[in-house]
C-alpha cells in the first residue's frame, strides 16, 4: 500500500478500518499513569460526596452510618452540613443553641433515630461541666451517644415519634376501658349500675374482675337483686345470683369463640374438635345456671315472690318509693298529680250535693266550719310561704357562693318535671320566683268569709 510522507494513506473504501497499532509509551510513563490511577482510586474510596453541599470530602468529615443497607458506611451529608442544620447557622455564619426540632431535622438528613431518653441524657451531659472538659452542645452529645452499640442498625424511621404507644388494660383508666367496649354499656350507665349494686349489697362483688367485663356483670346482677336493701340479706340467694351472672359471661365468651372458629368455612373441619369441646362446656355451664336459679328461686318459673297487686298503680308507686328515687318521693299519687282522679272527685262531690237536702241550720253550721277551716288553711299557707321564701333565698345565696368559688353544681331538674303544681296548666296555680321571694303574709280580703 502506497505511503505518503511516511503516513499510511487511507483506503478509498470507508469500510476498511485503520489497523495502525498505537504508539507504545515508555515503561516509566506507564508506571506513572498507573500510580496516578491507584492514587485516585484510593482517594475515592477514602471519601465521599456530600449531596447537600456537593463537595467531595474525606471519610473523617462524615458520621458513620449503621444502616445495614448503606454499603459505604457513611451518612448522606457531611458533619458541617448537619451541624449547620442542628445549630441553626444564620446568614452571618453565627451558630445558635440547638433546639429539639432543629436536631430532629438534622437527624432526618443523617438518617439517624431520635430517641427521647437519649436526648434527655444528652442535655444533662452537655450541662455537666467536669474538670478539664469543654462544654459541648446537646447536639454533639446526642450524636456521640446515638453512635453507641445499643443503637446500631436503627434509622430515622425508628424514632420515638413514629412509634405507636402500646397501653395495657391495667395502664388505662376505668373510663377508657369501658368506652372501648361501648357495645356493652356506656360509662355513665356502668357507673350507675355499679353504684346501685354496691348500695344494695354494701360491697363490690366484681372488684377483681377485668374492667372490660364489669359493665355486663353489674347490669345483669342488678336485674336479679331486689330494689330494697333489706331484701338482699339472704346471702345464699345473692351468692347464687353472682355465680349465675358469671356463668352468663362465660357463655357469652364461649359463643364468641365458637363464632370465630366457624367464621372460616375452610377450617371448620380442622376446628371441629375444639368447637365440640366448647359446646360441651357451654352445656355444662347452662345446666349449672339452671340448677342455681331453681334452687335460689331466681327464675320466673321457680319464683316464690308474691306478685299479686304488683302490676297495679299502687304497687308501681310502692316500687318507685322503695327505690328511694327523688322523683318518686316528690310525686306521690294524689289528686294534684292526676287530672283523672280530680274529675272523679268533682263528679262525686256533685252527686253528693245533689242527693243532700240541707236546711238553713245545717247550711249555717257548714259555713261556720268552712270559715274556721279557711282561716286555718290561710294561716298555714302564709307560714309555709314565708318559710319557702327564706329557704329559697338561702338556696340562691348558696348557689352564688358555689359558683364564685368554682364548686361544681349537681345536675338539677326543672321544677315543672318534679312538681305537677308548677306546670303551666289552665287550672294550675302560678308560682313565680318573685312571688315566693317577695311574698309574705297576705291577709284575706274578707276575713269573715
């Protein structure tokens, strides 16, 4: 192939490649290039790039990362960048005292966990000035402490703020446990049933039971106890009632377990032995409950309680009064609380007057007797009205004193709900607060009548 000036001419065919061998470098130059590459390789391995400031820095400028997925073993940003975040370096380059929020932000970029106990210990450590030691910031103390072997492998996701605190039932309040089982009973109803049971028995029969089971137990037992406290002196009957209620709770839990085992149709065959065992236990508990109820006369079939007259109005009123209810004591059955009885009384009085044939002397005696009775009633009415005025004034002063001193007032009801005489009826008597407070003795207009 022809050459020109010692250079091989290119072929006219573009597909023909140049096969000229490269010029060989001297051995000394090759060794120098190799040494240079080795040095650059070592430099890269001995350092890393900080993705925050964009500089390539040696390894001593980075914190060690204990995350097993980080092969380099270094944190993503350098120490200076992390310190600038934690110490809140301003535009003038001045450092400020680190805060909990700034330290957490720096730990987020470093991918290290924030643990409250370590942070508290770091604050105490930074404030402890021992002889010959320079005071450090809580941030520097924390970075040193979090690098201990106890926290190897933890990342920012393992921080305390991402953990859901687990609380056991013995750490919760009674109200929290009851409200979590709101399907059984509300907390207010639970407290009412518990207080009623303790009032009737003078002790707490379910004190050792779990709080989550107590709403069911108290509500069931209250239905088996008599309303009168003296009627629960039969300890055998009360003990049987308590055992029956506990049996009902066991039956409920067994039913829940059977329902859960039969929920998966595929595993019903595998759980058949467990289901059969639970059903046998349920049958035994049911038999024990039946026998206890029969022996203690707690069931309706075996009850020896006299129920004659209990469904009448008088029987109902007696039951309400036995419960010592406030409304039951105030609204006893009388003519003033029942318009029907008032109508019956008016018809009866009209019939009596129609049948009577009185002469003038009898009418005079009746008028004289009515006059004496009228004067007596007026005097008593004025006395009680004045007494009521004094008591109401003292009550209002007491209420103002409680409000001024921050004493909580008990829940009160409207007088119209407690006393029928205060209702706004056409034939009722209008009692206003001003009349009661300002009222005193008012003599009749015509004392002779």
